[in-house]
C-alpha cells in the first residue's frame, strides 16, 4: 500500500483502498469497479488478456509453508501431497503446471487454516505473506523454503485506460528515482537481496541501491485498491 500511495501522490491521484477476493480482482479492474489493482499481482500472459499492467515494481518469491514437524522441506517433495493455494493466484498456476492437483481456497486465512487443522500438508504462498503467517502462527506453521517467481509484480488497470497506465508508469519511475522504492524495500523486506537483472519500473531509472544483506535461512497484500483522479 505504501508504494502505491507514493506512486498515486506523484500522479496527482486521490486513493481509496478497498478489499476484495483476489480471484475477482482483475475482472473488477477490467469492469472499472476499481481503477487500479494493487495486490502483489504477478504479470502473466493469461492475465494480460483481462487487464493491462504497469511496469514491474517488485520481484517475488513463492513460499512453502508446512505444519511444524513436517518432513516436507522443499518444493520438489510436493508430488502426491495435499497442497493448498489461493484460487486465481500465480501460486495456483504454478501448482497446476506442476500437476499437484491443488486444493483451492478463496483467501490466505483459509489456506493457513488448512495447515493448522491438518487438512493440507503444504501451502504454496507469496513468500512474504507465508513468512509472516508462519511467524504469527505461534510455532504451528513454518516457512520451509523460498523460490524466486519467474515474473515481476505490477499494478493492474483496465485495458481501455492508457492515460492512467502512462501516468502510473511515469510516477513509478519518479518514486524509484527519488529513493522511495529503495527505502520501502529496506523497511518491509530487510535482508532480501535484489535478484541479478531485476530493474524496477521502466528499467532506465537509476535507484539508490538496497543495502547489501545476507539472505535469510529460507530460500523460494491488501487485496484491492481503488484510485480516483
């Protein structure tokens, strides 16, 4: 939310945040219920058929959450296991492509509850959300591994709103150039290294480097946002 709020301010937009199920977010953006979708949305070719995306503002990791004491320690151990994902997410896409036949639930809390109650053996999560969920679980859930996602995350807008898209891309480059992007990276993801080759925004903007840090031991967001001009 903080990054989008900074981008919106640069673009002269007034922001009102609202929540919705992730599975319906992109269609609601396409239908103008929301002007912008902001939910760590990974850009995929399939999603481009529904909405337009800004330039990427972040990279992401898949997280592998399991109950404490589970023998599962890596993504390559999921075959034949009962794996839960949030419906419509890139984690859902990944699990489907890996032929895991995942259990689909509407939100992150439902996925976490599947682990806590023992009705699922693993949850493929957005790593930051999975890590926080594990930390908040009181030792019932652990983040076993992280895996780099193959595509960047971006803001979504309706395909017939090119002026809004251009304004957001311009504003995104501005918050990268003025150091806001770096500051938020260090504030919310301390110790997370930026992958080689990743360039936020349009790719030509020089940004203050994220402080060098050692990755943590594991290695593999509000849901809706509406911005009104």
